[in-house]
């Protein structure tokens, strides 16, 4: 039955499908993040009762600018148990939620299964609630990915839509917890690559989902920034050398942490030794909390707020150094991944250096956070945008210069092993055949018209049973003359016929809507025999 809507309206609805899905996904993830925050508040209260200590929090997430209690030695004995459980629940191959997101995207959407993601979510909740080096953003990132799974149950998504919306869901979760939706969207599009490259195709879906998710999340908890910062003027030029020193020192510390991560042999963090190593990490955290400072508990974002408010002196260097050690030792165990642990380390180092040099503590803290985050995640633009979202537009020149300097000096290493070196090195853009491995394309000397099925029976098999009319088959044919120069998005195909690949330069490429057809291309159709016969009949019509 033909739709009563005009063709122009139908075209608008078709091209807006990803837009609508991104908005719906953002609203869904925003609602899930509301439930997650309520659950995290309960877990933090329970963890404080066990360990006897509650670290400071961020105003945007309902935290207070002070620590409560003193770390109880007997209560902290729970940390080795939690550390072992965390390392056992999070597989080494998968990594933390952000590492799972990046690695799965470059594997052409082959993300870990629901069971692995459920275990990872439980581990992040357990680790964050107990005070280990697990960022508050970790469960939000994973909930965003799970939101795409729920959306997939309600509507059919193709491979490209599934990959794009999984990234968009993660952007919505990150935008909610960081209170910076635009910066979170840029982060997701940028963190996929070690080089200064972006996944522009997913940027706008990430923006739509992140903005919508933050609108829903903020309607429940308010829209104040994650950190409370007084209005900042543009940093004085006289303090520029000191701020440059802070940026260089924190960049060097971040680069050194990446080298230190490789010191621990992989055999110690895999197999049956992995829970043992996780228990040792928890024991080290407990020992530092008892004999040095309880400031090592949590992801450090609350201590960054104290540094932004000018309440920390040179002693912040010590707390930042201990956190640096924990991040370097725990990276192979999926501790310290994500955004906020790096912000905590860099912010504390910046606050301590700023106090030593006598410069504005707010600017020094944010410069340290930008530098360290740029080094660990290879996301300079997102790091600068986060600093602007938290500290104001006046910080933009200093943040951009810091991020650029850190990215140039630190090289292409990072905390995320699944990051691709560049777009050309990603399997998503490598032109890998879209069809199953059992179907191979053999170069032909002369394309046959009309086309024949790729798996057509040989003459010796023609006496066998005929295929059912309802079965779909693969067809390959040259581009019709009337389609030359047209985009795939404007092709009019009969019902039951779809383009699943473009053969260009000997490789099968994804059928992207904006791709223009040339005379050297060949089209790969997936269709029922009767539907494809109808298409051939239309193509043979004159004009």
C-alpha cells in the first residue's frame, strides 16, 4: 500500500531516522542515568560506613567540599577483597568501559556480550563505592552502551546504526555525569584514535544524544556545572611562564605514567594471577590510606574541587603523586580508566605546582587536568572543552595551548590499548568485505547483464530443487547508466531489494548514503528473486 504522505516528506523522514533514534536514545540513557545516580549515592553511603571515610565530592553531583571521618584500618581490609573481585569481574581483554567502547568500535561493532558488560557494570559499582581508583564516569559510560542494547530490542538497527548509536549512548552517559554534553560528544568522536583525528560521521548523533540525555538528567538533579568555579578572568600574561611550567611538568608526569604501566608483566595481570594482582592493588590502596593520606580513596574529583577553590597547598603534590602511582600500577587491571581518574591526578598535581609557584590555583588546577587527560586519552580538543565547561570561556586560550602542547610532546601512546593509530588503520574504514567469509568476489572479465546470483548453481546441479521465492539471494551487477553520478540515498529500489555493498577498486565497501556511483563501480544487492526480477524489469524500460 502506497503511503499518503508526499515523496518529499517521506524522504525527510528517511534521512531523519538516525536523528530521531539519537534523540530517543539520549532520553532513554538520561532516564537510566537518573536511576544510576540514585544507586551510586546509596553505594557511597554504604562504602563510607564500611571504610569509615567519605571523600569530598563535586557540587554538580551533590557532593560536599569536605571529607568525613578517618579511614578505619579494619574497614579498609575490605579493599583487597573488592580489588580481587573487580579484577576477576573485568576481563583483561575487555578492559574498563571506555576501553570496551573504543575496542568494540574498531572491531566493527563486536562489543563484549551482555554478560561481560553486566559483570563490568557490577565491578565498577563495587570499585567506586568502596573507594578504589574507579571513576564515577565509568558506570555512566557503560549504562550508555547498555541503553543502545535496549533500543535495539525496540527497533531494528543495521550495523552502521548500531555502531553509531552505541557511541552516542556512551556520549549521553558521559555528558550527564560530566555536566558537559558537547565536550562529551567531542570526546567520544576523538578518543577513538591516537592521532589528531576524529570520527566525524558519529559526531552529530553523539551531540544529539548527549544534549538530550543531559536535558533529562538535569531536569531531575539540576544543571549546575560539575565543579563550582568563580568567574575567571583571562590568565595574566605575567603568569604565563609559571603556567607553562605547570603544563610541562604534568605532561611529563602523564607520559611517565604511560611508561610505568608497561613495567608490570602481562602474565601478572592475566589468568589466575589477575584476581591476586587486584587484591594486591586493593591492599596497597588501603595501606596508603592508613599510613599516608586517605586522599587516595575515590576518583579524586572531589579533591580537584578543593584545589579549584584554593583550599589545597603544596601538599596536593603528595596526594597527586600517590594517585599517579596507583594509576600506573592499576592500568593493566582496568583501574584508573576513563575521564575522572586522570582529571584527579592532573588536577592535584596542577594545584600543588600552582601553590609552589604562587599562581592562580584555579587556573593551575585546570591546566594540570587538561594536560594529564590529553596525555592519557589522546583527546586534546575534548580536554580543552571540558576545562571551558567547568571553568568558563576565559580559560579557552590557556586550555587550547596546554592541550596542544601536551598532545605534541606525549606522542601516540595512551591508556586505551584499543585506540587505532588513525582512521586508515581502523577496520571500520579499511574496506573489509561486508559479506560473510563464505562469499568471495572473483574478478570478472565482463559483467553479465542481467545479473545472476553470486551462488547460482552449476549446470550439473540444475536438476536439483529450485530455491524458494521467499529466500533472499546476493546479486552483483554493473551500475545502470541512469544511476551514474547519483548518491545511494536517492536510489529508488523495489520492496525487498537493498544495496549491501559497493565493489570499487577490487574491494567491497559499505553502502554509505552520500557515496556517488561511478561507471567502474558494481552494486551488490540482497533481494528475493522475484523482487530482483522486478528491479531488472524497471531498469530495462526505455528512458
